C-alpha cells in the first residue's frame, strides 16, 4: 500500500504469495478443526475453527468496508440536516 492507502498492483503478487504460504503453514491446524468447521455449534465456534490470520484479515476487510459505507451515509445525513450516527464496531 502507498501512503494514500491505494493498493499498489505490483505488490499483489507478493501479498498473494505471503497469504498462500500462511494458509499452507496452517493446514495442520485447519485439519484438526475440520469437524468444528463442518458442524459448528455456534457462529463463534465456527469462527474459532479458522486460523487467526484469516479471521483478522476478513474482520479488518469487513470493518473497513462498513466504516467507509458509514461515512458516506453520515455525509448524506448531514446534507439532509439529519442526525449523524456513530460507527459501532461491535455491531459490525
């Protein structure tokens, strides 16, 4: 990423390779939790079956998208003289 948070396409191969290696290294952990992923008792039980780096990656990905959407909605609320709402990361 560069300073303006724009994704640099030249780095995508490096990031993909690092991600691939991390998945490969965690394959034994995934196999151990295979049953937990197939038949989870709860959403939290299902989530805990994934390697931590995958959880953090997707959590941050979703939070970033939701935060961006929230900023746009607040901008529209401000234009309409409506009350702005705060971003609730727990809800996300």
